[in-house]
C-alpha cells in the first residue's frame, strides 16, 4: 500500500502544488518569527549581566556615603559609572544630545569595550598635550560626520575624538533615542563644569558578587532602610527584556499562525479537488474488496508525505530568513547568529505544519471515502458525499493539539490563548454570517421583483446552493484581507500622527535643566528667534512619595509600594496645559485655587500605589515634607507628551524647592535647528531636543516596521490567493458545465457571463465588508485603547486596500472562468459529461 501511495502520488499529485505552496508559506512565517526571536532572546538574555553591567546595581543621585559604600564593597567587586546628559558641540557649531559616561578602572565588570582603533580605553581617554580624549558612539559619528582626530566641545572642555566605540556591553537599548554615549575619564567629566548643584547626575554602582543578587538587595535595604538610592538586579533587567521580546515575538508569531490557518484552507481545497478526481479509483478499489482503513492509510500517507516535505521546505526557508534578520539586527544589538538557536523553532514550525495539514485534510479524505461505489458506477455525481463524524472528530483532535502547542510555544501565553479564543469567535461569527447570507440570497432569489433579472438571480443562487465557495472564500480571502486592512489602518494612522498631528501640535524644541538663576537670560535667548510663536517654562522638582493616608510606604507589606518609596518622581505645575494631560479620574482644581495643596498623579504611578481620589499623600522633597490631597489621576497622551511628570501640584506648592525649569518653544522647524545650536553654544548646561530630529528617527523606524508588516501581510495574502486559485480551479468544471447546459437550453452566453461577473462582484463585496469590519475593529482596539491615538481618516486606507485587493484577486478568477466560456457548448457538454 505504501508503494501504491507513492506511485499514485508521483503520477497524479501534480495538482497538489497549491497544498505544498500554502503550507510552505505558513510554516516559513512561523519559522522565521520563532527563529529570529530565539536568536535575539538567547543573545540578550544569555549575556544579561554584561548588558546590565553587573549582578546588582545601586543607582543614586549623589555619591554613596562611605559607610554604605564600604558595606557594598565588603560583599563584592564594585565599579562606579557616572552618567549625565548634555549637548555635544562640533567645531562647526552643530550640536547633539549625548550622554557623558565616566568610569573607574574596574569598568566593565562583564564583557569588554572594543574601540576603533583598537586601543586600551585608559589610553584613549587620557590627557595628552593638555587635551582630553573621548570615545564616541557610532551613532554620534554617523549623524554628525565625526572622525577620529576631530575636536568636540563638552561643557567647558574641548576634547579630541580618539576612537569610535565598536562594542560597549552595557550600552542602553534606548541610546539612539535618549542620547548616545560619549566616554570620558572621571577627571575630564569634572573639568566640563557640568556637575554643579542642581545638575541631574546619575551615580551607578555596579556590583559583581558570588552572593545571590536578590538576597544582597534585601540585605542592603534592611541594613539601610533610610537610603534614597534604588537597587536593581540583573534578573530585573532580564525579566523586562524577556517580557518585551516575548510580546513582540508573540505578535509576529500570531501573524504567522494566521497565514498557516489560511494555508490550511488551501490544503483542504487541494486535497478535496485531488480526491474528487480519484473517486472512480476509490470506488473501484472498494468494489474489489479494499476496506476504508487501508484506503485511509493510502491517502493520509500521501498527505503526510507532502506535508512533511512542504513543512521542511518552509522551515528551512524561515530559518534562512531568521538568519538574515539576525544579521541585520546585529548592527544595533549584540547578536551572534547561530544555527543551534534555530533547531527548536524550526522543529516546532515543522510540527505545526504537519498537524495543520492533517487536520484540514482529514475531512476531505473522509468525504471522498464515503462515496458509494454503486451510485458512482450508475453515474451519480460524487459531490453528494458527506464527511462522516469520525473524521470531523479526528480533525478536531488535530486542531486541539495545534491549539495546545500554540499556547505552549508562545513566548507570552496570553497571546496564544487570545488567538485561540479569537479564532473560535471569528469562526462562529463567520458561520453565522454565511448562514444569514445564504438565507438572504435564497429569499432574494424567490422575490418576484427579480424575475426579469436572470443574471442577478443566477448569481444569488450560486451563493446559497450546496457546495458554494462562500464559506471558504470568506475564511481565506477574508482572513488575509483582515490582516492587510488592520496593518494599513495602523500604519496610516501612525504616519498621519508622525507627519501631521505631531508637527502641528508639538513644539519644535523642548529643553531641560534650565537653572533658576539663568531662566530670564535663557528666555531672552530663545525669544530672539524670529518665528517664535509661544514659549512655555515650568519648574521641575524631584521628590518621593513617602506615605499614603499616614501609612509609610517603606514599611508596606506590598513590595511594589515599598520599592516605589525609593523612586524619584518628576513634579511640576499644570501651567497652560503644559504637557497636554488627560484626566481619567477625578477633576482638575479651579485655576484660582489658593487653599491647601492638591495633587494629581499619573495613572501608572497611581495604579502601582493603589491610590484613590481623596487619598492623603506625603511627599519628601529635598529633605522637607509636603502633604497634599489627591484630586485627579491623569494619563499621558501618546506621541504628544514630552516630560512625563508623575505628579502635578496646585500652584505655589513647590516654590520653596524650585531650582530648575523645563520648557517648550513653538517655532518653525528650520529655525529650531539654528536655535538648538545657539543654545548649545551659549548655555551648554541646557539639554535640548528637536521634534523634527525625533520625528526623522520615528519615520525611519516606522518605515522599517511598515516594510516588515507589508512583507508578512503579502505572504499571508499570497497564501490566500493560492486558496482562491484552488477554489476557482475546483469549481471550474462545474461553472463551465452549468454554463454550457444553460446555453444549450437557450440562455445567451453574454447573460451567463454577466451572472458570473455579478457573482464574483458580490463575493468581492462580501469579502471586503468582512475584512473592513474585522480588520478595522482590530486596528481601533490597538490604536485607540493601546497606543492611544485616534484612527480618524486612516479608515479609508483600510477600505481602499480591501476593495482593491479583493476586486483584483476575484477579478482575475472571474476573467479565467470567462475565458473558458468561449468554447462551444457541444465541446463543453462532452467534457463536462
């Protein structure tokens, strides 16, 4: 039987190419997504200590007291990293926000710093001929066109760029946005004059220890309960990185599983069409005494052979894509692509492909094996066969296995459970929709008003007749279009936000750390800009929440509350709706409020502390205590907010503590660049960010993301078009034969062609409506409830994509069938009979 199955497949299995293509595409997407995630996560998580800088980190706004530092040094090797952000100024007076970093001799505790040219870090940063050396991040060199040997100005220091950093193990993953690092010696950092009272300097004590990092953290907090520093372990960093990577990978895997689901429909159609052509063979074998079990073994074996080969091809293709993606990511992340990291994801992708193929093929096999040989030999069409319940049960078992493996394989199991629930919901809604459409088509066909319109009645009849492709079409093309519509709406909304909303509503320039004594002079400097329309400045004060309703947070049994007591919050006023905040609970106080202090908290901090409107909060600010009543909870507007204040106080509350200001300037983007350079030259301690510069980075990132989504969506659409091709091919004989019969009975061929056009137009309209509804709903959920930006006119992008793709794909199918109708009726009847 195995020999028979192989020979039969070799001679008659060419029609199953759609089966192989659909399965290969779906498996390739899953293998590529899973393989890339495994490469990135292994590289990052396996070297978490190097990325973090140590086993434990104590971060403070001032040097640790001698007693606390001695306590830490007694328990491990300690390295100090001092960080602060400032503006780097080139010789031709171009500026850029950077992060200055100085180290002691023990840096780095894990990994190594690689420079170009390959020199020791101490040699590069040393003072020679009265000039300090610096090593700059490659992003700085690229954006400003800096080369080794050129001079840069950092505060009061003119330094020579002596090296470009090729590899820094603890480089922040957000460095491209928050400020790429510039490496200086500790003496050079002191010489810049940037470290002064009120400066925002971060002292990060990295610890390399043989003790358990979590236990060391608990012991340090217990030994110094009044400490104002924060302690983190490499496990905290690992957990956060793993969480973010898992969410991204889960989203990509879901798209791959969607494509595999669509490909499964192609498997069903291909196997069904293939076995319909084998009905005579099956009937003959059964007539000579062959039972169903051997026949099931033959055709299930053929499915497994093809599924195994196609899934293997898809896994290898996906593995190649994953290696290419890892090579691209290695330009920004410390990743070394390895084949070993691909074994598990490729094996799981192969298993998903085989199980999916078997699950979708079993109902088609069961239907073919249920044919009655006597009826077939008498000339009765085998299309009247039905799939036995046992085959549906076996297919359900395969589906349950796929669902269980999916949930287990997902980096974030919540995505897997949600996907399974959504698939079940969509299938239920689709079945309800198909039944409603069939009933509606049946009723419309029977209406006397449509009696003169034969073409429309014939098209409607084709929607509700037995064996209609309506269900499979909505599942395949509708699923792929849903993905395309959702991607189109999301990308269009983000592009509109980046290109229109932000440039219109956001300031052209924002600035930090303006010292209070310098505020008047700084405002005068900015106001010299000819295109300035508005200038806002508000104080920035740092403080901590000490107690809630009289309960000290440090003594709280809730670890989140206890940890929050050590976190510094950015505090300010609401002046002129400075940061464009949205109140979600409570309400703002009157503008003329002059009573007891009131405060509003950001929603994330309020939820972390379990706050409610009316709670009494006690803040510690510069050693003083301030109590205030919680009046409101607000949310930051995504893509709008700039300073991310954790608390807003009523006017006058913070006055005794104000030493610095932040602000925003609204002016023409072209003049903002010149103003930024002028501020860097005249006020080097002020940090400035240009909205246009950040938007350029956002556009670049969004462009790469959109290209990736377009490729993934195109693969899913290609799988759907293959399914559509199999639907058209399997229904070709029926369409042509029925058209020939109608023509022989007197119907004009033009009328038959018109009915075919109407039928496919109705299918395109239904597929588009289904995709627009489902894809639009997914996009709205993501944009307005997760990202918090308005969908607006981006809907039209989804509508245009759905209509264009469905019309083009179904138009090609209709065109193919219309070409077949050019043959004479006699030839068609002979072929169809």
